[in-house]
């Protein structure tokens, strides 16, 4: 069986003829030659698709706390305290201002006997005590109906409780006893008044003797 010979095709790639004229078939071949593809710019590596904000864990959700909680109080930053020199200067200026007031009162003939009272811890407790009694209507001017500020009275009593807690181990026996007696008396008065108010709210015509009238509705 005769082998089939491969056929070879010779292509004339000359651009010019024998006379130097351009060959038309070479022009066509030149035009048909695919153009060199332009240099491609290096594409940056694919970036990670952003996660929708709704799908991201909320930082506020992780750290959000209720207002007034211990975590919130710890996170709150306080202003830096005044320097020792600033405190000293202010203290001296405050004393000078107080002395001017005392001199003005003495010149008017209204100075208290024994001179101005110096504040101490016992007088601080007594001040809270008087404020709470006034707020509960136990102290009032003559011919004036009692006006009860039960919320204010509770805050005053709670303030004394805070003082008692914060001054543990730093009071004399007299100061400690005074604070205990004042708190006990004010709390008892507060319980009696709240019971009277509750009774008058449910049964207005059945107020216990000595109870204060209902709270003023303004």
C-alpha cells in the first residue's frame, strides 16, 4: 500500500515584488495579522467582600449597660482634681470671705451669742435631721398646714445612711451613737407617714389620729 506523502505548501512572505513594488497579497497578510494585545495592567488581588453592617456584631450591643449601673459609673471619667496649691489658695480666700460676712453681721448687731458656729460632724447630722423633719411635715410654722415632701425626706434619710456607711471606723462613740439614733427616729417617722398616706389614699375618711393630710396635688 502506497504511503500518502504529506503535502507542503510554500507561502511567499515577501512584502515587495521583483521590481520593488509592494505585493498586494503581502499587504493583506499584514492586515490579517492579529494585533499585539495591549499590555494588561496588573489587577489587584480580590478584596474581601465587606460584611453588611447588620451582620456585624454590634460593639454597642456587647458593651451597652443600663444608665446608673456600676459599669456606667466606672466608665465615666472624672475631671482631674485641683492641685494642692489651688486648693490652699481657694481655702484661704473662702475663710476671708466668711470673715467679711461675720464682720457685717456683727456690725448690724445680729451676731449670735458665742460667735459664729463652727461646723463639725454632729452639726452636719443635726442639719440633715432638721431637713428630714421639715420634709415630713413634723416641723412647720404656727397656723400653717403641714406640707409633706415624702420623696425629699427619703433622699435625706438615704443620704444619712450613705454617711454612716462611708464613715465606718472613723467616728467617735458619740458621733456614732448620734447617727444611729437620728437614723432610727427618722426611719420610724417615715414609716408612720407612708402608712398614713397609704391609708388616706384608700380610705380618705379614715385617717388615723395625728396623721398628716394627703399630699398636695398640684
